């Protein structure tokens, strides 16, 4: 195949651990255009320029594997563009011992990896990602690269999701027998390891939250908000809507505060001689981005409020209907004490006022719309009645 039609860029790189050379590959990004991406950045579908690579998944080549010592990590580490936060020497000491032990996790998983195959398999990819996670976990908690671990756990979650999705090319295959045996052993040996999608997501959340502790330092508002949006998506994957709502509120608060300070700086820029036109343009771009972010969080908050209400309404209604002589204020107090979401408590109290509390959830929107229309009609009739009374009083005087 000509270089023009080849999907790969091949590089000979020296392993930063064992110092031996091997050939590695990564995919030419221009040949694969994402066309369907989920909220947590998982690409479901690509448009592929060369038909021969229609079933190739670029994600399979993200983590590189040393065939000699089974070290696995992102390509930047192998290419010397990232020194793993200065921790490579510490990792080297641990890995050179582990890679010589036939019963070590690195050896057991590493021997199932074949990154030299014409098309890397799902099993090899998952094994490489699990090894990369394990290696990062060898560092003590305060030395770990939280962002790197979060990304690796998230990629493991994507791989598990892909395996069972009939619409994703490259997936839909069972783990190869050698890998399946190791995965079965890992479930007891490493209970919080990336052994299924849910546990991978929970660990990704843990490390993204830790990464937030450093992402907010300095002028990194975009990165911080990007991580929080990702956390919203991951919590929704776990059906933990209230945890997701907590981050929606945090995004709104931080974006609003930053927009206020940025707009104030922009308004005062014309009176300052030490600010360049480029700085002004950057401020304008930031303010616009923050405006869009705030609009997005408002829409997301409304959607989450509806989802939480749908979950809580049946039990909240049951509690209220069992109360003796309920009042709107009493309903609010009771539901709050029971731990219901504030939006649910307030809406149920309003439904009680409108005498709609016996309405089933699936008919609630229609009932509320009807009640609102009737209320507006009554208000209009009352208004016209007052006008007629005024006209009558005027004619009699």
C-alpha cells in the first residue's frame, strides 16, 4: 500500500524502561473524522477516507506497548515528549523486577498483547490499557498523574462499552481466551481495577476530581470547566443525577464569576494604554465562550431537574397523599426532611395547590398545561369583568 493510502505513521522508539527499540504505530488523524460522539467523548462512528480501514478504530493505537518488558503508556512517553512527571526512574525500578516475574500482572497481561498485528484487536487494546493503568498505580498517591490515570480509566470504559454495541465496527467480540482468564482473576485480585465499564467510570471520576484540584490553578478556566462537563456526563452514565447536578451548578457559578470579571476588564480596556488589541480580542472570545457555557448549563440544569423529578415524583406524591391535612408549607418541610431534591419539593407543593397531585407522571405535563390555560382564561375573564364594572360605575356617576 502506498504511503498516501496508509493509515499509519510508524516510528522506531526506545522503551523508556528497558531501553530496547521497537516499531510502534499511530493513526493519521486526517484519515478518520468523528461523525458521532457521545457526551463523554466516546466516538461511536468515524468517516474513513480509505475503505480498507473501515473497521479500524483509532483508539486501539493510543497506548503503546513494549514487546520486551511490556511497559505500556501513551505515545508521548515513548517519544520522549513527556517524562511522566519525572517519575520514570521510580517506575523503571519497579517494572524491571515485575516484567521478569511470570506470575506478575504485567507479564500475564503483557503476553496477551500483540500491537504488531496488521489490525490490533480489541483484546490487545484492552490489555494494553489495563497494564498502563496498573503501571501508573504503582506510584504512591501523591506522585500519581491524576489526569493521565483518569484518561486511561475512561478509555477502558469506552472499550467495554464498545464490545457489546452492535453498531460499532471493530467491537462486538468476546475477549480472547488468554485475556478472559486474566480478567476473571483480576476481579478478585484488583476489585477496583478497570475490569468492567462501571468500575472504570467510577475510577475515572475519582481521578478527574483529583485532577480538578490542580486544573484550577492559574488561568485554566477552560480546562477546569471541560473536566466538570465530563464529570456531569460520567455521573449520568451511572444514573447519579444529583451528583451530576452538583457539577452543573459548579460550572454555572464559576462561569458566571469569570464572565463578570472578564466583562469588567473588557469594559475598562479602552481606558488603559497597557492592553494590546490581541489581549482585547482574547477577552472578547473568552466572554463569548463563557456566555455559551452559561446557556449550556442552564439548559442542562433544566433537563436534569426534569429527570430528577421523574425519578422522585411517585414516592413524593405517595408521601404527601398519606399526610394528614397537608399544606403547601407542610409539604415542603416534609419532603425536604425526607431528602428530596429541592426542585421536586417545590414542584410537588405547587401541584398540591393546583389540585393536580393525583395525576400520574405520564399525564402531568398535559394536566399542568390545561390548568395553566384555565387559570389564564379565568384571569382574562376577571380582567374584563373589572373593566365592565368600571364602565358601569362611570356611566352611573
